[in-house]
C-alpha cells in the first residue's frame, strides 16, 4: 500500500584596545577628551563599553596561561598584565579575543599567576555600539572530517578513516548494532545511519537513513547601539539535498533499545575579528516501534529538498524567513505495509533530521537549530481494523537571543511545510486515519530545541 509518487584556537585579530568603565574609575582607556578607540576589521566594527576590559592580540597570546572552558576560569601572567597597566577588577567584563567574553566575579594571585573566575555576560553588555556580520561558505572537506564526531552514550567519539574523504563508526550496544558513515566530497556530504536490532540470533528490525546534503552559506548581521541589540538577521542559504528512509521490523517487540540514538556532528569555525563563531551541523533520529509476536512492518520513502531558511529580529519581534522552494520537496516512491494476527497492533515510525544547523558566539548558542525533518511510518490498529501509512517533511527552527541581551528567548517555529502524504486501507474512517488527525500519525517528533 501507499505506493505513490510524492509530489558546526584563537582567531586572528587586529590589535585591540583596553576600554574604560562607566561611572567608575577606568580600568584603562583613551586619554581625557579623546573618543574611545574602536575595534574594526573585515566583518566587524565595535566600540566596547567603558566597563569592558579587552585584551590586545599580543596580550591574549602572551599573558593567558591557562583556560578552563568547563568552569570559565582563566589564568594570566600577572607581571605581563601589570607591565601593560591592565588591572583585572571584579564586576568588569573581560573580553579575551577569540576565547571568552565573561564578567569577572573573582581575582586571586599566587606564584605570579593571576586567576580569574567569571560569570555570564551578554555581548550587548560588553559592546556599546557596533556591527558584526559574516557570509561564509560551508564546504565539506578533509578539515571538516577532522572536526566530525558521533555522540554515543553521552560522549563524542571520533570516527575511523575509511578513506581520505570518509569516516565510519560501528558499535554493538546490547542487542543492537549501530553503524554510521560520513563522506565529505566538497560540495556535498553523505551521512548514513543504520541501527540493527536482534532478538536472539535473528535480525528483528533495521532502521536506515541515507542523507546527502549540499554545501551551504552561513550569513548573519548584528547591530548594537547604546548597549541594546537593534537587529539580528540570520540565514542558512543554499540548504538542500536528498534522503532515503526505511524501516523493516518483524517480531521486534517494543521500542526499548536500551540507549538513545546517537547524534552526528561536524563543526565549522568562523572568524569575525575578536568574536569566535561556530557553525555546527548535526543529525538526529527519533523512532517508535511496536511490532510484537508474529507482526511485521515495513516503511520507506525518499525526499529531495532545497532552499534558504533563517530568522529576522527587528529590535522588537522575531520572524522566520524562507525561500518559496523550501516548502516544496520532491517525494519519491514511498511504500508502507503492516501485518499481524488479530488484535496485535503494529506501529513503526522513523524520523531523521539532517543537517541540523546550530550557531554559537563565544560558546553561547544563538541559533539552537534550523533543521529539515523527514518522517515515514506504518501502523495497523484493530477495532475496527485500520492499516495506514504516511511520509512527512518540514523545516523547523529556533532562535535564542539571550546572549544579545534580548528577553525574547527559546523562540521556535515551523519555517516551511509541513508537506505530508497519508494513505489508509480498511475501515479507517472510524479511527480518524482519513481525517486531520490521521490516527495520531506521526507520534514521533523532534524536540523543539
């Protein structure tokens, strides 16, 4: 049934300056009567606030002794800072180019090392006025493979090289075997996930996703004036690719796999003067499986998709933006089927999201996700008997502007779609499978975060 044609080191910087405080004794700053010095270069033009301490590129390279990213604690060569007249004071904001932007909460000195503990600070607190913008092409090359990992059991694990342009992973976990591979070919990347579930010596279920996605561009512009974020515009341009999904199960039982599905990750650092940005590309999986006894289920589909997606903050409101073609995927031949003895329900659902795009500045997430989501499922219910299946596509996104000092946070919305095809057999009208709810399909969904 359902046989249709469905139509992610220190960045190079210019020499920076040490700014002064507002209303308090200056830490450092320009001579009286002179305008505050600016940090400027390709993609940025910033004037730090008067309470912000900005280390120069030389100071960052020579005075920073230790960095603990987990606790946001930093050690400095005290003599080096003293020679430059830099005084680290509690309550000031510290900007270490390419490394950290934090508020100083404690300062101590021992054996010539000045240790600074810190707390959270937003970018708009540190910057009085300025702009930050970038337009970076994201290509899948050997360097991107070096920054690729698979998240398994709470740890990020590097892959094994299969060739110059590819990695693979394989893990036995209880009754399950996870296989994954990633191939980077410059203009495209291909990611394959396969999870096999065994009952005894018998293969009881296999989930497979093969996603190929295209090179893209990460584009953004931020405007700050009077310590207030005036506007932020972000777009992932040139998104697109293809995906094939399939699930086959026979007597696999319930969906207790004993561990969470893994995430794949690739990281792409972006240089914007003193501000370290990171674009992260991930893949996520969700499943649901109820195939007991002699029951069986199969489902497969394929999609092609493409377009631009992003967000606009105008100083007051947030809105999504998308090119028209983003919501118009091509869906290939899709098939689902399910069978069971009388009274045994069947439910096999599979969802895959890739590439999930995240954006962070100074390690603080700005764009939690922009992601296409693909689903396929097959179900059999009784009383009355209803056999149904579906294929679905949408693009979802989230935006968090707390690092910009904006109280609107954890904003999330559907950017494009959903585009969905459902089909049913037997007496499905009574269960709602022919109606809007379609018997609850899909139950599986990705968390909106």
